[in-house]
C-alpha cells in the first residue's frame, strides 16, 4: 500500500469519527434544549392557569401576590383558563397566620 492510500484511509476514518462526534454533540444539544423547554412549560403562567389556578392582576397589569398589594375599591383582573373577569375590591380578609411572618 502506498503512502497516499494510507493517507486516504486515515482521512476517511477521521471523517467518520468527526461525523459521529458531531451527531453525538447535536443529540446532546437537542436533549438539553428539550429539557429547557419542558422546564419553561412547567413554570409558564399560562400552563398554571390551565391546571385550574388563576392569576390576579392590578390595574397596572402587575401580579397581585398578597393582600397588601391591593386596597378597597381597587379594580382587579383575574385570568382564568377560558378568559378572565374584572372585579372591584369590596373587602379584604387577612389570614392572621400568614400575616404574623
């Protein structure tokens, strides 16, 4: 076998190894991307609503997290799975157990 034939065999072998490594890398990247997508879907506010929860927003479209974020006569919007409702706050009930923190 000549030197050029050996070089061609080595080149073909290296090309095959390189292609295999590229495929492995692409598979790994795709798996990481799919895992990231699943994580984003799990924490998505829209998916939270689909699971039966609601998201409540104030007039500035900021999420209301606690009773101290609102006051009597405030207008709020509650996002539900199939739409939403506007409400006016008439009364605020504070959970004394959580308020003591």
